[in-house]
């Protein structure tokens, strides 16, 4: 790393650590993290985990390496995973900076975009969740691929092309969320060429991006043809609907624009409640630092026309590519809160660049006004991120309390036995941070904590029906061995039924 670029790297790392590191030690495991942890624990070794996941996620062969490697790093302790997320996010910010600075020839615009992306409130979910780690790993691999591909476009070095496609294919076969992210580079180059009035740029660009089309075709052939033949089923159903695609892009646009303001509005009171005056002081310090850094950039507000257009083209391409996987699936929509919020990291790329371009345009009129607005944005986003982090920390504390109260009581339970959790929130509002909500989280959590494989656990659902001959948890899911109802509200553990 050159000394010229060491400064931006240190700034991005400092921003990431200031916003997220203070909460790393308070985070834990959530939702389907638990079932993954149980699988990896039972596998017994790194190689055992790889073999297990190779069969479980055949359509995502790279993912069969990721989870076992992460488990080898952290085991059942949350902090090592959190440190990995921080490092992966810092790397993401740095890769975005390198890509955009090379694309736009404007280090200030590149630094502004990458900084906003890192703290973008609808992006923060990737800092919290083991089962979201595939997203950040895939994004990092894809961004590295785009940097190499841009270098190939400029210098036509074959090794750059080979490595760019290898990293891209590895990323797609880890998780599909960034499969269309090459549109970010395509859009940036197209807009730059149009701004510079280059002739025949579109035809040349299409040819230069055909390698990505070929790599994506290879990945789809593996998932749709080879894996379908092996499993005798389609592992990832696609159901395209034009109406759904339109709704997906509408939701994605909101995730990058007005929903960001909504997150800050909802989470700032949470940050105040949890941190008090420290939240205000911290946000103020970050705001002052942002204004100072902005003021020290001599080229702020003097971005060349081609640079500004290339950044906007990259933002549009990133947005189209980020939402495309949602548009192609009738089952999922971009969301700010809830389980699927973990897929918003790619959409945040476009959002951060859009916001940076808006500030850059304002700076062309008034550098001071742009600096003040930037300070407000950074401080507000930090408050939103802190409030969000506090909610996930509380969800982890709640899970620990539930498990801590149940573990001593399992010693005298028969084998097998079923525990139903009631009177405990499954989310922490207003942000929807996930606590125990189904058999795939509380069940593995109890088994890992007690060492008893004969213990099953679930939560009481609205459809749950209790009868003398057993418990029907949900339609079609029935237990006829000893079932115990644990009320978190009053701490009671009551036997409901015995074997038939």
C-alpha cells in the first residue's frame, strides 16, 4: 500500500472501529446461526465441517469452506466472529475506495462514498450475524474482482482478467447476492465514456464485460443443471414476475433513500436510552471529524464532470445489480428490518455513492454547506447504527438469560424431552433484532449449552394446540413425548403431557 493511500485506509478503518467496535463484545448469535453452530460443533473438526457442508450447500460450494473456517476461528465464542466482521467491513471500504478512485480519478469522491457506505444504517446488519457473513465475504470477493477487471480493461493484462473471473465465480458460488454487481463497474465506465464523448463505447464495453456473463453462465449451469441432476430437484427456485420486479426495485430504492432516514429516526432514541449523553458526545465528535477531514481535502467540490458522471453511473449500475436477485425471485423483497435485512449490504453500495454524489454536487456550490450537511449525516448515521447495535446486544442478552435459566432445569428431565418457550419476545423492537423464535435457534442453543442431544425445544406459536394425547405445535408438527412449558415471564417449567 502506497503512503498516498495509507491515509484513506486509516480513516476508513478508524470510522468503522469508532462506529461498530464498541459493541463487538456485546454481540452474539442469532436465528439460524444456532443451527449452523450445532452442525459445525457436531462435525468434530474443520475437515468434518467442510465435508458436511459440501453436501448441505452443494449449489454453493464456496460456502462449504466459509462456515467451517469461521467456526475454526471462533468456535462457540461470539467475539472472534465480530472481529472478523470488522476486518471484512474495513476491507470492503478499502476496496470500494480503490475501485472508485481508479474509476472516477477523484480520491475525495471515492473516500466520501466508501465512508458513507460503511456506516450506511441499512448496511449495518452485516456486522452482527454469522449467517450474514456470506454476504460480506461475497461482496469483498466481487469488489476485488471489479478492481482487477478494471485494470484489465485499461492494460489488457491476461492475468488480471483470469483472477478477476476466478474471484467473481468464487463469490457467486459462495452467495448469489452480488451476482449482478459487475453492472456497477459497467455503469461507471459507460457514464465516464459518454461524459468524455468517446465513440462506440457501448459496443466495446459489452465485449469487455462478456467474461462476467460467461462466468455467471457457468455458475448457473452448476446450480441449475448439475446440482439439479444430483439432487433431483431445483435447489434455488426462480419465479420471475414483472409486477414483483417493479415492487422489488421500489423497495430497494427506499432501502437506499428514505428508509435510511427512518432507521436513524427510530434508532436515535434507542441510542439515547442506552448510551445517554455519550451518544450525543460521540456523534458530535464524529461530525466534527467529518467536517475537518472534508475541509482538509483541497479537491472537495472540484470534481471533474467525467468523474461525477462515472460515480453516478456506478451508483445506478450497483442499484440495478443489487436488486436484480430480488427481482428474479418471487419469494423475497429488500427489507430494512427483519430476517431479510441481512441482504441489504449490496444495496447500500449504491445508496452510499448516491448520497456522496449529492454532497459533491452541493460542494460545487458551497464547500462549507456540503461540509455541514456531511457532518449531520455522519452523526445521524452513527446514532442509527449505535441504536441498532444496542438492540441486537439486548437480543443476545435475552437469549443468554433464557438459556441460563433453563440449563440447570434440564438435568432432571427425561429422555427425550421437549421444552416450549412462552412469554418471551422473539424480537427486540423497534428494529426487529432477533431473539429466540423457532426450533432452529432455541433448540440448538439448549443442546449446545447442556450437551444433551435428546432435548428438543421450540416456541409457542399462535397455532399451538394442547391436548391430553400430545401437543400440536403447528399444523402437521406434533410431539407425543414429554413436553414442558417454560414461561419466561414467571420462570415456571410445567409438564404438559407424557408419552402415549
